[in-house]
C-alpha cells in the first residue's frame, strides 16, 4: 500500500519550501504501477524545480531530509 498520508505531507512541505520554483512531483515505480510489495518496495518520487540556486536548495533541504 502506498502511504498516501506521507506522500501528501512531503508534497505539502516541498511546496511550502520551494514555492513557485516547484514545477512538478512525480510518483514512479512500483507504487505508481500499483505493484507495491510492502516488504521490499520503495516509494519513488521525483521533483522538478524551475530553477536552482543555493538559497533554494537550502530551503528544500529540510523536506528532502524528512522524506
């Protein structure tokens, strides 16, 4: 089962930290395909930023470390 609550919390935290610089967040892999095996599957997320700078990377570090 995909932990929707945790994914939603990460999305919220990342959106708060990155603001308008966040372009998208993509769930991929077994979780996206519905083939999750709780004992071995990871939840794969990729996010795309419109721009990068050291201040922005510092800002998103807390939600990334939390994830």
